[in-house]
C-alpha cells in the first residue's frame, strides 16, 4: 500500500499536482541542480586560466592540504572534513597521485598510515585552482545581494549541520 508522503510529513513539500510516482520538486533536487551549474562555472573559469587536468574536488583537497601543511594530513581527515566516503576519497586521491599533485608518505610510528603531501606540481595546481574558485565565488555572490548571500550561507550551514547530526 502506498502512503501519501505529505500525510506522513505534513508541511514538508510545496503543493504539486504530480502523480504519486513522480518525485516532487524538493530542496535536495534544486540544490543538486545549482551545484551542477556551479561546477560548470568553475570548469569554465579553470579552462580560461589554463587549468585542464583537475576537478573542483581536486582543487578543494589541494587547498585543504595547502592550508594544513604544518600538520600531518591523512585520508581520514579528507573523509571527515569533506563528508565523503572512504572509497570515494581513495579514488580521488589515487587519481591526484597519478596526476602528480600529491604523494603519500609513510609515517614512522605506523607504516600503514600514509601522510598526504603536496608536490611542486600540486602547488602550481593550487595557485590556478584558487584563482578559478575565487572567480566563481565572486560571480555567484554577485548574483545575490549581500543580505541574500548572508542568509543563503546561514541556511546552507543550518542544513549541513542538521544533516551531519541526524541519525537514520
């Protein structure tokens, strides 16, 4: 027996005339659409800056490593701070290693642990990536007023915190 979603979760969804087998147009779907458009904009700025080989996620991880150079960073730190799974991080880091952006170095106290370190190529990638990310940020922020930007960031942080804290 199908249960009406709005009956179980009243007030969660805007009214719509979609048949029950069609998904409603809800917040996660719209966030995903906006995320895709932002990624396209990042890629456009990246190409304009002569940066062809990386993805925005590579750029964010390189920035993380750059800003944490004074301390050891391990895969689990990337998993935790970016809220992505172990297998996803493994694949991303393997590709970044093949591209020459990072190296994995053993640590003396535990040979199983591999510290993540930027290479010279990774530092160059960081510089161009940060330019592209700043250009994208300025472009996106320019679409909204200062008050709208503040409110959007407040709401996104509220969603992120609520989703991190929730247990299913």
